[in-house]
């Protein structure tokens, strides 16, 4: 997932939960994407690399139907 689309999804989800996130601040883009949902005192974490590695592990170790 591209960083900008992930940030947009975080802001969208925050809005659905009633959290303000009008001014998101990208704190880190690595194994996890960390986004501060300014002006709320909330930091969202999105697993990025972990999710990809987990999917690769599942497809290589589980038998295919």
C-alpha cells in the first residue's frame, strides 16, 4: 500500500470513529506507518511490512487447495 493512500485511509477511519484528523502528521514510514491525527492527541499505527511478510509466509507454508 502506498503511504499517501494509507494516510488517507487512517484519516477516513478516524473520522468514522469521531476523531478529528484534519491535519495528519506522518511520524514514521517503516515496518509500521505511524500517523499523528492532529489536532487529536492520537497516534495511529498501520502494519505495513509485517502484513506483507505474514501473507508471504502463509502462501509458502500452507498447502494450496
